[in-house]
């Protein structure tokens, strides 16, 4: 049975509509997925669930509002059982804020809408990276990186690897915060005083220096690495697998995936957007749904029509 998925258009000013259309045209997606496109009309791709109409003169504020409405509607569809997972095209975070949504990004918004503790994973066939802290300034990382946060990230990661990736006994490593893991305190005490005890309590390994831990994971020693802050983790996965990596929101009651890139406003309209990561995200979401079916989870409702349905429009999150 095909996986029935919601696919949001993302920011209509960006390459979202283009990569959605290209993903829908891919034979592998067609064979495995029944897609309901969620987004605004007049965005350049046909939608099965409309959240309004895109007008270029509306600018970033309208683009952000429509992006947020699409995410809300896709979540509602998952909770109602109309679809079994969500694939999201890229949004512009500043536009989302201009549209009335006070979230740093998809991950935080999805966690708020579902009430679930979540973690951001970037996954490819070479490497899996989970971010302990996400969209915050580097100067704020030491204050926000707590033992409880590391333990929570480890627990969400372990469950996600078991349930969604089929890894019975996940091997998880923690990446150090400071150069050389603090080098015995010369470059900071956080690794020895905070990260090491937290790793032991969470039942994971580390912390290991950033300049080696990702290489060790790529060689098969670990199934995932928890990174203490955004850029150390994102840099590793994008160097390893840019264009084929997938953003996975762990911890949700349904799978959500997205490509590993942004809106690429500079190439809109040039037919140059590479859909590889969007296609990979769609196929991974379908695989997670299929694994849930085999484990007795909720099955996708593949017999429902994909045409636009009349339904109440969701209100914006506050």
C-alpha cells in the first residue's frame, strides 16, 4: 500500500514549488507515495489542500503566513488520520516571522503544534546527526546546553533509531563542545564537567572531539552523533552528504522529513533547483510509514481523494 503523505509547498517565493513538482514527477515517488500537496493556490504547483492564494505583491509577510498555514494544516491532517506523514519544502524563517509565526523554524513549530519533545536529525546513507540545541546564537549555547537537554536528545534519538530506522541497539555518540574536548580544561570545562556525566547518565558514548567523532560515525562505529550546537552538526552532515541528506524531526507522533537546503531565492524561475534531497525526504518518510505499518502502527488512508477539500482554515499559532 502506498504511503499517503502531506507535502507542504514551503515559501512560495522560493524553490519549494519547483522541487515539489519535480518530486511528484519522479517515478519512485509515484510508486510508493500518494501525495496531498498543501499550500497556496497560484504558487506554481497544483495543490490538493488549499490554504489561500499566493500574490507576489504580498511579499514576505504573505509568503510566511501561507507557509505557516500549510504547516498547521498538514499537522491537522496527520492528527486526524488523513495522512500518515509530512514532507515539508523549505521556508524562509524571517518571512515566517513576518507572517505572524514566532518560531525559529519547522522543528520548533512542529514541537509546539503537537506538544511533543522533538529533536532535529539530519540523516543520509553516510551519517546521522542530531542537534542538541538548534536555532540559537553561538554565544547562547553554553547557557542552553544542559544535562537534561542532552539526556532528552539521547532518549528521543534512541527511540527514533529503533522505531523509524529499525536499529535494534543504537550506538550513539556525543560530540564535544570545545576543541579537543576541552584538552583537560585548557579550552573549557564543559566537556568534562557537563557533557561527560550527561553522556554516562544517558547511556551514550563520549564526548568525543568534533574533528574525529563524525569520521568515526561515517566508518560505522556509531549510528548517530548528537552535536552540541547547530553549525558543528550541520557542517558535518552537509560536507558528507549535501543534496542527499534529509532533515527528520524525531519525537513527533508521525514522521516529518524535509530536504537539507533552504529556499534558494537566487535561482527561482531558472529551472535549476535540484530535487534530489526533496525526493530523498519523500522516500524516507514513506519508508518510516511502511515500517510503522509492519509494526502495527496507523496505516495511511490511501483510498481518500487528493482533490481540494473544503475545511475550516487553521488559525495562526501564537
